[in-house]
């Protein structure tokens, strides 16, 4: 449930903050592109995917992958992709804490998809989030 709350918090945050920007607001999807748009997907798009997590009895961390897609027959798609990725990275780093419980760690990575279909440009921003501590309720 905590992971679900985190991806929903990221989605809500990006939808709100990107709407305050002067650029068009891309759809922010959870997981993958909807199957009904696979023939003609809507671009640009942001997809939020949990990647992997770890933790101990104290606190956990989870890596979230934000995947971006743009469409252009020329290299303006690359520029649009990089601008969108940078806008999101800056917004997240300025905020750092979502809904007073999820904290963005300082480390992040980004990469471009080396292989891409003609006219589709894709990139990925990987972030690490600290999860709220779970308190033991039953004492043995």
C-alpha cells in the first residue's frame, strides 16, 4: 500500500506542478501506456513505475523510474524530451518531500533509450525515495 501511495503522490504532484508551468501538461500515467492508445500513443507522456526497493527494520527505500516519451520526425523530439525530463527533475528536487511522508533522496540518474523507434524519443529518470517507517504494533 505504501508504494501505491507513493506513485499516486508523484502523479498528483507532477500533474499539479506541471500545470503551473507555461508548457503543455503531458499525461502522467502509472505503469505503462494504456493499451487502447498503443496504435497512436499520446506524446509527450510521463510514466511512473516502481523499480525496486530494500529496507530493514528501521526504514525502507524504493527506486522509482519516471519514463518519458516524445514524438517528432526530427531532432526537436530529443530537445523536447530533455526539456521535459529536466523540468520534472527540477520540480522534484525543489520539493523533496511529498505529502509529508515520502522523501526524495539526493541521488538520481537519467539515461536516454539508445534504441528507439523512428520519431519516438524516450528517456528515464531514476529516483530513490525514503519510505515512512513502519512501527511494530504487537510486542512479543
